[in-house]
C-alpha cells in the first residue's frame, strides 16, 4: 500500500484527524499490522495531545472499576451490579497488554513517563453509603479482577491510607473505604506524544500540526476527499484517503455530520465542561498517595464523581480535586462558542429536544455547578479534606466532554455517557463520539474499530498473528479465565514497572 497521485489527487491509505490518544493508538496499531500503510495525521492545534488527552484536561485514572462507584450501581433489590465493572477492568487489562508490548519491542521506552502505580480508593460517609460500599466490595472480590480489594470502617486504618481525608473529620461520622493497591495514574498526554514520536519514525507517516480539517466528502470511487486548512498560511489543500478515522475528540461530531454517512444521522452532542482545584502547597501534596473517589451528587452526570487525586504530571507529583462540572457550548476546550448551535440539524433536533426535556435533574445540576462560588467549591473539597484552606488551592480548567445524544427506538433521544464508534457500512470511515471511560479503553476500542473497518485484513493469518503478539490474550476473555488473567496482570505489571 502506497501513496498515489500528487496535489489534490494524492491518495493515502489512512487519514487520522486529530492527534489525541485515540488517533495515536490507532496509527501505531495499524502500522504494526501493516507496515507499508501510508498515514497522514492532521491536528488543528500547534501541539500534540492538547485537548482531552492532555494530563491537566483529564483525571488520569487508569479506569479499572476499582474505585469508580458509578460502574457498580445498586439495583432495586439492594444487590450491587458488577457487570460493567468487570467489562471496564478487562478493557484496561487489554490496554496494559498493548503498552507492555510496545515497551518490550522498544517502540516505547520508560513506562514511568506515562503510567505509575497509585492506590485506587472509594470513600463514603453516612449509614446508607457505608452499607452500599460494603456490599460492593463483597460483590467485587468474588471476581478475580478485584482480588485483594480491602474494605474498612475502622477510622484508624482509613487514616493510615488517607490521612488528609480523615484529619479534622467529625469523630461520630460513619465512614468506610476500600483500598486497591494496584490502581494506576496514567499521563495520557505523555503516552500520546510517545506514540506519535514512534509513528513519525516509521516510513510513510506524515503529521501536520496547525492543520484544521474542514470537510470530508465521498469520492465517486468510494474514497474520501479531505479538505484541510493550513492555519500557518491560510491555504486550503485537498487529498484523498481510502480510510478516515475521525479522532477529533469533541470535534468529531461536526466532521462526522459533514461526511453525510447515513449512520451519522440523529446523533447530537451535549457538552459538559469541567474545573479542578489544584493544590499549590507541596507539604500537602506529599501527604496524599491515592485516587479517592466518592459518590456522585443527585442529578450529576456519572463522570462528575468528585475525587481527590494524586497525579504524576510530567515527572511532578500533584494533588487535584474535582472535576466540578459546568456547561459551555464549546465542543473542544479550544473550540468555538458556536459549536453546539452549528451541530443542530434537522435529523437531530428531535433527539436534542427530547434530551433537554428528559434530563431536567442534569440540567439543574449543571446550572448549580456553574453558579458555584469559590466558597461552595471549597465546601465540596472539605467533604473530602476537612482541613482544606482556600489559599492552598487554585482553580484550573479541565477538558471538555461531549456526551452522545442519539435517537432511540421511538425517534426521541437519549443521552449516553459512554463511547460510541460510528462507522459507515463499508467501513471506510469511522468516528469516535463520547468520552467515557475514555482514554483507558483506547486500546480495546481501537481493536474493535479495526475489526469493523478492516474486516478482510483482520481475517488473514498475518494480522491474526500480529494481534496475538500485540495482545497475547487476544480472542480469549480474561474475565472468564482467572489463570490467564493473573499471568497477564503479573507480566504487564512487571514490564510497565507497576510492582
Ligand atoms: C474532565 C475529564 C476527565 C477525564 N478523565 C479521564 C480519566 O480519568 N481516565 C480516562 O481514561 N479518560 C478520562 N477522560 C476521557 C479522555 O480524556 C478522553 O476519552 C480521551 O482523551 C479522548 O481522546 P481523543 O484522542 O479521542 O480526543 P482528544 O485528546 O481531545 O484529541 C482530539 C484532537 O483532535 C483535534 N481536532 C479536533 N477537531 C479537529 C479538526 N477539525 N481538524 C484537525 N484536528 C482536530 C483536537 O485539537 C485534539 O487534539 C476524561 C475527560 C475529561 C474531559
């Protein structure tokens, strides 16, 4: 597979739109599977991974469902449902397998630059929540993914794990916590940059920063004409692609709409912005060593669960609290205030209106978050760190998430908090919408995408073999194979320096 033609007749095998974790993962994977592929990457900003994949724009949690309570809902009969938790834990194991492969092959070096071991904890207060957390730990520890998860209601023990959370707390308050030693903090920005650096060294890969993809249209021969504006010169250029991945994060929906594929009809986006409090006092930062997730407030979107997090950002330890959700009509942090309005089309107006009508608690919650004063934000932090003082914390802006709105069977609309891969029937274009569980699942999501879009190639022995080399558990469920799961986790932990 090679480039053919020149100028606007140039045809490449693959165009990746956006230089975030998703495009970077897909690019590296495709190049491993088929080294002679030609790939063009276009990024509208002048740096790689400056939107959601940037470390300060996301929470850096390697989502394994160890601490995130929204993955384990309590059912009406009182039991705790763990299906989603198992799926997410399995997906993260797959991501670690791929990253370990890249380290072993020397394609990435220094795993510490992007992944570190940080215990994952859940912390709750109040009779009802304590009861829920206990049931959750009991349900989870029956599955091998969650072996070793500790539970405690003992304040002295919890204080040993998280002194900042316990100091100054009402001694009569009923609290409980779970502790999972093998949690991770991931710097998805460093990982994206390392993946793109690796790609750049391969022949047949070209990356253009400051290049904004403006249009995608299907050619008569089934390939795609991509129109790109060079923001340095203001010039537009066109090229053709046999396969397009719209990995534009929040910017994916408008580009997908431009492609005109029938599969894009009815999708809309609901942007949720975010803010963190970032600790500026190194004495406090060093007293906390965990990601501590709590329970979401009523009406809040599931990804707005507050957490007090140890982070490793570019080699420096940090402490962040949040995210505080908010509302902005931008689809990207560096996007336009018109993004939401421009995305409204005849084919998605009904789903958008239905979501507005049916999600009043969410709307109310977002309005209340936007109206928060600094004192309100400090009070929310004090739920997790009672001794917190305003002067030790600065407010910072997190990334923008665009939640997926889609038509449901009755042609009204539903709001989804997961990720949606939208692919044309012939598999020649695919876009990733939504943001959760996000970057942690970039590897299994891109594998699925490859299986859908490169069906013929995936069936070949060469690709099957390569998949098994990249992901040794490929084709086997780690969730149902304890021995393989233990062996895989032990191996990837060693290679990634997590033990
Ligand atoms: C507040 C917050 C917390 C999060 N926490 C976590 C977490 O703890 N763990 C986790 O796993 N995930 C988390 N996520 C989700 C995760 O950050 C995203 O799923 C992931 O980074 C998305 O990667 P991406 O490559 O799709 O998008 P991005 O990283 O946003 O990259 C898209 C790129 O496309 C570019 N682009 C857009 N439009 C165009 C265009 N027209 N032409 C050219 N380029 C374009 C953008 O500039 C950008 O660089 C969080 C997200 C947010 C916002």
